[in-house]
């Protein structure tokens, strides 16, 4: 069965670590089928919405530093652009609500994909204003905050703007400073247009494939919504971040303090499956899923057995992780 799942993707890369601390890697297939480039341990895959997990860690680092507070309105920190409600008034939505998708923000239909390096550059404010095809819906608070769960990439664009405004740094640089450099990671990055061009020339990035196994136009999409879906990484480096997060829950992580990590696992009232920038399968299992036009991936942390696993692919299987086989493959590594 595992072999059949793997055959369904051009390339697959897996990394896992158990209670002993030994990291294991497995790679299959091609990062670029047309040029017969095989997947290697260092192949860089799109993490898609697993980006939100990293974004949440960055937010928590700034709370540790006393720069922001989770339960204050995000507008308290935004300098130029402001989040508004349907009446045009400034919203009182908190940072916490944005992190757990309960801010009442609705994304535009058929958005947040299809952008290429050859297209005109899009800024995060352009996305929030809804003035481009990338997101054709202005980002406003349309429902009462805290009452509904609405998964929102635009909500994480607000968080990206927040992080840039309070730090005075580009989001990609801030994430490297707060997270990646702390863990000695070299190949993980948020894909700004400039970095995407450089990295693609190095041949490390996995070509993206459609559901029919044909390569997507231009091989690699560009995600201007970095905080929501712009992360690229080898599975091993993502695993390192997740393992450090688990260590933080136990009080000995290198990035977050214990209170910050535990705060991320707390669920809002009426939504027990949601944390801050992550999701939960019961009390002991933390997950983060990524799914885009050029790949599907999944990260799972099982606190009960003290194991973490990552599976990354370079194809849109046109079905969620539990149906495409990605979650089954991940569980094979996590528990065996």
C-alpha cells in the first residue's frame, strides 16, 4: 500500500524522529521528472500552509519580547493599512483570533494560487485590498469575531503585515532571525521573488506537478502571501523546527519558552480542533497541513509517543491528505 501511495506522486520525501532522537530520512522519485533529477535529502519542497505554523512561532517570539500582546487588537500595531469591518470602522479583532481563524475574515473564491515569477509583483497590501486576481475579495471582518471558524489565508496576510510593521523588517528576514538561524537551518526559506530566483538556479527546488502529472507553468509558483503559504524547505529542516517545538512544550526548546509553546496548543471556545497556527487531533496530536498547486505535505507531532514526522510531495493530488495517502504514509513513519 505504501508503494502504491508513493507511485502516485512524482517525488516524495519523508523525515521522522522518535523518542531516541534518531532522525530517519526516506526519499523517492523525482524532483524534476523531465530532467531526471531525483529527490534527495536536501531537495526543497513547498510547505504551503505549514507556513502558518512558522508564522505563529514568530508571533509568539514577539510576545515573549513584550513587543505585542495576543489579545490586543491587531490594529493597535498596524501602522498604515488597517483591518476594518463591513461598516468601514476599524475592527477590534485580536491577534489571537487571526491565529486561530476565528476573526470572521472570508477569503476570495479561487484565490491564493497561480502567481508566477514572470507576473507583475504583488505586495501584501495588494492582497488585503482585494485588488488583484490573487485575492479578489477585500479583507474585512464580515462575521462576529470568535463565533465562527473560517480558514483564512488573508488573515495570515494581516499577521505578516503586523510582524513587518512592529519589527521594521521584511517577513522572510524576520523568520530567519527568530527561528531558522536559532536552529542552524540553512536551506529553509520564505520564497520572496528575489530568493526564489536564486534558489531555483541552484536546482534545489522540486518542480510542481498538476493532478494529471504535467508540470505547472514555470515549475514554481510564487506566493506573495509569505506568512500564509510561502515556505519552502527540505523535510529534515521542518522536522527540526517541529522537534524543537515539542522540546519547548517540555521546557527545553531553543526557540520558544514553555509558556509560549503551550499557548499555541490552546483552543478557542467551541473550536477544540484549532490552536494558534496549528490544528489538533485530540489532546496529544498536533498537525499542520500544506496543500497547493505544486505539492501536498503534512506535519504531525504525537506527544503521547514523543514522535514527529513530515511527508512532503511535489504534486497536487486533487484530494485532501486523508484521501491522497499522504496522511497514511506519514502515519507509517510516525508509528513504525
